[in-house]
């Protein structure tokens, strides 16, 4: 029977790709500007010619950069909301409904409530009906205080 040598042959390692030096964050401003305009991290990375790994590491390690990122994301969301409002006002009933629900709880009432029946839901008599609201809701006020009677 043939015998095998116990010597382990070490394969040469594949060359690692050279890491591009990013200087002192020269990509930060282009990244934040693109994020502010698009709201999309991948698109902002492409515009700034930086990897997502680098920006996410910087976000994790650099509090001021994290705050700038959050601000840019918020501005992008405001742009999106303004465009949705423009479209809603020019005839999109669906967008109008979404915007109303996003900004005022009274428009979310019907979809954010549920009925609970204790015990056997098939029982016809003797059950108590209880309404549970998933979001706080108050009826519109007519300006008068309720009676304490």
C-alpha cells in the first residue's frame, strides 16, 4: 500500500487588494451632499467614491460624523415628504391619505383599533365589548369641558 507523507504543503496566499488611502476624509463632504440629495447610502458612496464599509465604520467611530449623517438623512426625508405633498395636492388621493395619516392620529383611527371579545368569541349573550386603541386617540374637542356628574 502506498503511504502518504505527513508534510503539509503551504499554498501561497493570494495577494490582498491594495487599500485606497482616503486621506483625511476627503470623501465626507461629497458623501454627505449626495446622501442629503438622495437619502440612499449606496448612491452616496458611489458619488463620493468610497466603500460602504468605510462610511459605516466612520459612522460607528465618529460621533460628529454620525450627527452629520443623521442630519443629511433627515433633510433627504424632508425633500421626499415635500415631493409627496406636491403630488398629493396635484391629484393623488392615495398620497393625500398617507400624509394625513402620518401627521394626525384622528385619520389613523379606523385602522389602528381592534375589538377584543373575552372568552369564547362565539358566545352571543353575556359578553362585554372592549375597544383597545393601538395609538392614542381623543375625540375632537368642541371647546367645552365635560360634566362631572
